[in-house]
């Protein structure tokens, strides 16, 4: 059995101004996937008595620092066992949505890999990532099963719409990897904040989160470096399309991950005014902006945020001043380096 990581893994961050440096990043990510990986049913002690899931365990009670619903008088007035069930429902829903997103991601990655010519280094990494995502899906679903709660995940209408996602690589691989980051960054933000703040009390949840963060650090790193390598070579119309599509994807994905699921609201009879109080608060709006901060910075770095599409970011509630400036001459440098 491989023990879960003791420290939270960080992304690989390197400049990829030329083809050689980009290939070096892929080589290091490939090696990391061989050296450090986990299997859902070999590396998580599901039958350990300490890992059993009791829906009324007070360790599932939500932290006010993480979920604005926990700051409402309505939530605090509920019996502890009800608070615990609501907290567990939130955790299980995040995992269910996570595995559904990763299902779409895996299908998209394989569509992307299908068309790669022989010798392309991305092929091997894509298969490493797909394998790791399969284990994530299994551990997420096993957790959901053990809660005994009627967790649905994404709304049905969105599930149907999302079926187009695996085909995005056939149109634009750059847009697909923006979609990848749109799903991975928000959940990574929430999980890191939860663990760093000591808000995760149950050992099973802790173990799953640590494994997920460790491997997602590689997946996120690949997507970011891929975009840094490819976007500078795009034409003007392609860049404008990506600049408009990015906030639309991010605004939707962030809300899916952070907003309360409708079935939970109905199951516990949470009043509409309580939902509005919690998720219309300035604290929640700040969390919404923060969870996409890294990819917003990346879009700014790549020169994809314009005065026009900035209005879309603002309208969707995910705009904040980027912490980086667009790299001068990046497009020209990228074209000189050649396409991937």
C-alpha cells in the first residue's frame, strides 16, 4: 500500500518559451506519474473502522470558513446530526460532480490522443493522466456509495449539455484545456483551502483529498504549460474566440462546484431566503472570484483578456484584477519557436 502524501503537492512551474523547455516539463510529469501514483482500492483502507462513514458523525459539520451556509442562523439552529448530514451531502456532491467532470475529461483526452502523430510526447502523459483520473473516479464513487445518500451530482440538463465537452479537442485543443482547468482549478482551490485550514476532520475525506491534490497538481501543470506553449501560436480570431469562451466556461464550472445542489436544498427544506443569504453574500462572491484566480492570471499572462471580454468576466461575477501582466512579445516569441 502506498501511503497518501503528507504534504500538499504543488504544481510544476517553469517557463516554456521554446520547444525544448516544453518537452522537459512533459518528461518530468511523466516521471512523476511513474514514481508517485495511487490506486483507489489498493491505497485507501476502506475497511478500516476509522474510515467508516456515519452520516450523523459530527466531523461532517461544515466550517463557517468554507461554506457560507454554515454561517447562517438557520444552519446553526439545526440539530448536530442534521448539520452533519448536510455537510456530508456537500462533500459527496463535490465528489460526484468531480467524477462526472473527470469522465468528460477522460473522454476528451482520449479523443485528443487518438489523433496525435507517432512520437508525440503528449501521448504518454495523456495516458498517465487518464489512468490516474480513472482511479479518482473510483474512489469518489466509492465514497458516495458509502454515504447512503441520494447524491445526483450535476443537474440533468447540464449533464446533457456537457456531453459535447469530449468533442471539443476536435475543434480546439486550447479551448479543451481551458475547460480542463475550469473543472480542476475550483475543486483544487476548495480542497487545498479545506486541508490547510484544518477543516477536514474525517480521515477518509482527508486521504482522498490528499491523493487527489497530489495527482491533480500534475494534471493542472500539464494543462497550464500546454496553453503557454500553444496559445502564442494562435491566429487573431482564434485568440479572440478563446478569450470569450474562457470566462463563460469558468463562470459555469465555478458555480457548479461552489453552489448548493438543488436536491439537497429540497431534501432538508432549506428556505429560499437562507440560500440567498448564504450564496448572495459578499464572502461567497469573493470565494467565487478566488477559485478561478490562477487561470484568470494565466489568461492575462497570455494576453487573452481584453476590455471587451473583461465585461463577460465581470458579468459572471469572476472578475478581479489579475496578479500578473501579459508577457510582452509572447505571441511573437511563440511563433518563432514553432508550433507543437
